[in-house]
C-alpha cells in the first residue's frame, strides 16, 4: 500500500492541456507530481461560464494526463439598453456567457 500511495512510481510526469485559456487561474503545471491513481480534476463550471465540458484521459504507462476543455458554442447575440450598447453571446440553453460585439 505504501508504494501505491507515497512512492513516486505513480507520480504524474506530463500534463497536456487543450483549451486551458478558458479556465484562467488554474495552474495545470502544479498537477505534475500528484498520484495518477487518485487524481481527479474538479472544475466548478459556475466559475468559468465559457466552459461547456471537460475531459481527462489518463495514460498510466507514461504517467501522463491529457485534459481537454471545451467551450460553449455561440448560438446568438443578445443586446440590451436603449442603443443596444451592451451585447452578450448566448448559448443553445439561453445562457449569456460572454461579452459580444455590438
């Protein structure tokens, strides 16, 4: 049990991230050195409104992670105000998730 939990044999050696710019503030480099057997990435989607999905694939023999973060699709633009000077991107569910051009 000691080898599994505390030995560097199961330490993550490499992390590849696609879409990491959608979750500013998460330091993916800090994941290296954590135990790959017990690793679970929890992203609070309410803190990152542009993120629709995320997926983590573990490569046990190479002790690496592949993280893919998917953005919400822009469905339409909604503008508010008398001169429609404030516009937002709306996703397919009707949620505003980002500023949009006028």
